[in-house]
């Protein structure tokens, strides 16, 4: 009997563990899910989250919604780092389309070749309290390249995406060149790929091939992926009109979407394409003034030459070309079709060609124009259905100039940004109006061609106040000269003291200013004698905010001159010792003490007491934000208004030791 009882107990424990494992282990709901974004957005709509015009708040998450802590976010020149819940805030750039970049080791997002960011639309805070950016763990493909059953060594690769995963939306028709070649056994492994729907193309000395389409999940490695190199084929023939006349300049394309291999018809309408990988491809034929011809599945056999004749009919919709002043076609221009308040738009293809399908009779009085940021838009013309319309853009202008210092010496390493004054943000249809260049070592720079209009120039350089040249007028076909003067800048110099004229050390000093079309923020901390200095300030009106634990936050207006020192003495009044703020969400009060904001009147059944917090503990930070830069009420609000999740609170106990406590709110 002495042995039976422990054995029975052990059996009960084992049965319990087996049942627990069978039920799936710990309940996922017991794991902190991070901030409840839906509730946070609702709070923003109700005014319980600060969503003023100066701040853009957002989050960076994985595809499944898991927050990514420590991600670095950059919108324009503003930068921020995500906190432990993937949340960030930075000066609001204004409603419009902005270039956004996010960096975090072990994560990526899809973007077009030659770019480092994604252009996304940012709404005003009232419309979009949280901007959600999604990053993805890099994926990979592992497989073998073969030809006639034998491994192929030295084959190169590229990934052609039908859809790749970007920060806020899918990126269509993306091509990614992939480093690496197949080994002697034909094996290859491609890493660092964006997630999405794609196929791998491979080229070897014996031929070319395109693998099957696969769906690549974030962080996954697709294997095995077999690419069979096949001998190449060819296509030759002639493009004619339905009347039998040659169509010179017609573009014939073959490939996954009709654009992998291309040729242009000669004066007799004849063309020839070599090096097409054997397989089944889409065939696309287009010509100015004619309807487009497409065939979804055309078989190309190894070592064969396919001969075809294509006959193109007349245009039945809105079609034409967008050309530059010399008559050359402009690809990727935006053609805008407008009738009343209704607007449609389409991008131009290679050669500047565009086509907008069948058009109903009631759209025949629509107006047509084109937009391209480096040329002058043509005057709107009335749509003529069934006739090729040529939209000729006017010449753009150029800005040339020099970046100099106030003493006349040149700035050797300035970056110059130009912004269209009438737009003030990127142009419609996703075309950026912000263009930039780097000045040469002699300080000179050139920007252009630019669409005629008025522009602001902003020059930045290390250890210099940014220089601004406003209202630079650009005229078509002309060069406008401009000089941007940079200075060592004005300095804000001051002392922070309390009402008894005692210096206040360790106070946080934040200066908010407007720099051209951008917001600027500079931050520092007062020394032990209360002194501080902020350098390289842009001229104009600014706001100075000073905070310190145990004191009332103070905000003063400051006018910053173009150069020299400006006095910034601030009186920071002490909060009355013993002042309290209720934090009913955790069942406690915060009381003002000389050492900071201490917990008082803890409810025994409250979350503060339940998490191990004690009366007298000084709250040093809430979710990694120091309370010493907050007022008493701001510290209380940080707890009362925190997202409903696990919040990290750092406190200093009676023994002077700092510890972290986790509150499940």
C-alpha cells in the first residue's frame, strides 16, 4: 500500500499530461497576441488616441499579423523604430503618395528593380489612424537543372513573378535576378526571394527553360524544383493589315505574358525572333493604329522555326501613342480619359502605345490628355473613337544651380530635392513629383527635364542647416538658374529652471519646426546645470516643448532666425508634491514624488497588485517609453490608454533596483 499511492498519483499525472498534449498543449489564446489593432483604431476614431495632423502612426507586421519589433521605418526623410509591438510613429508627411522603406534583418518586401522602397498612399490621420506595413521572411527554391535527363552545370537564373508580396499591396509582373549557378550535379539553391506566385527561368549554353509556376510562402523553401533545359526555337513572319498591306513597326512578343522575347517588324512588316525556349507561350502582336492580337497558348518545339502571318484590324476603341517633342514614344506615361467627373486612365506600353478597349457612344465626347512628370502635358483633346490619337508632350525644363555656404564657399556633398509647389505631394496616378540629385564636388547640380511649373528646392548636408530656394519657375525647353545657400545654421541656446530659478537637469527638450514641405524635430536633454543647445535649425516659427518628471510640461513658441543664436530659457514649474492621477485600469494611483511617479493606493484585486507591483514602486517606463519625459497625467494615460495586450512596465523598487513587470491589459 505504501507503494501503490505514489504509483496511482504518477498514473494520474501521466494521464493528465497525455490529455493535455492531445488537446494541443497550451492554449494559443494564453499567449499575448500583441496590440488589438481593431480596438486601437476604434479608440482613434473616438478621440482616445492622439491622431493630430502632426503624427503618423503605424505598425509593421508579418504576413500573419505577428508584430515585428525593432523594424526601422523611413517615409521621406523621417525615420522611426518600431517598439516591442511593431508600432511606430513619426511626423505625418501629409496625405498623398509617399516612398516608404522598412528595414529589419531577416525580413524583406518585394519592390521593382532599381528601387529601395515602395510608393504608397497615406491618408490623413482621421481617415487612417494606423498605417499597416507587412514584411515577409525571405523564401527560397531548391532543385535541379537537367537536359535530356542529365544534369546541367553553370545554368543562371532569374525569378519572374506574376504576383509578389509588397509592403501594402501585391507587386505584379516583377522580375528578380538571382545570384548563383547550378553545380556539377545540376543542383541549385536560390535564397532571399520574396514570397509570391512565380516561375524560375534558367539559361545555359545548351538552351533555355522556364519552370512551372509555384506559390512561394514567406520563409518557406520550395523543393524539389526541376528545370529542364530545352533547345531553343524561333519565330518569323509578317504583320499585315486586314487589307493585306504591311504594318511596319509592329511589335511581336513571345513569353509568359507575351514580352520575354520581342522583335519589331521592318518596312515590309517582316520580323524574326531567335532563342525562344521550347515550350508553350503567349504570343502578342501590337501596332500603332491597329487592334492588338493575342494568342494564349502557342507551342514552340525544340530546334524548330515557326512561321506566322498576322493580320491586324482597325481600332475599335480609344487608342494611340504618347510621344515626346521629337516624336519618340514614351513608355509608362499615364493617359487620362475624362468625361465630366468620371475619369479613366491607362499606362502606355513600349513605344508609347495605349489602347482603352471598346468605348460606348456616351463616352465619345470625353477628353484625353497625358501625364508624365518630366514633360509638359498636352492640352486636352476630344476623343475620336476608332482613330489613332497622338498625344505629343511638350518639352520639360531644367534647373541648374549651385549649393553654397553663407560665406560663398561651395558645399561639396549636398543632396538636392525638388518638389512641385502646385502639387506639394506626389502627382496623381502614382507618379512621384519629388526628384533628387547629388551635387558635384564643385557644388553644382542639375535637375531635369521637369514638367513646367513652380518648384521648391531643398538641399541637405552633414553639419549644415538645410538650405531652401523657393518658387523656382521652370519653363518648357528652358534652363532656370538657382542658388541654394546653406549655413551653419541658427542655434537655440537656453537654460531650463524651475520657479525658484533652480536649474533643472535631465529635462527633455523637443523642438518642432516646418522645413519646406517637411516636418523637422530635434531633441536634446539638459545638462546638470539646466543648459542645452540645439544646432542647425531652419529659420521660421517653431514650437519648443520641455518635459521632466515631477514638473508640468511647458510649450513655448520660438522664432528662429536664419543664423546666429536665439535664447530659449524656459521655466519648468514643479508639480505639487503629492499630486495624484488615477489609473483605474490597473487598480492603482500614481503620486508625484521627488523620485518620479510612484504607485499608491493599490487595489488588492487590481491588475497592478496581481502582477507583483508594490506601493511605492516608481514607474520608470511604460512599454519602453521613459516616464521622465511625461507629465503625471501623461504617465497615467500611458497605462489607461495602452492597447489591450501585454504591457511592459519598468519600475524602481524601494531597494533602488530596477525590474520589469508585465501587465496583461
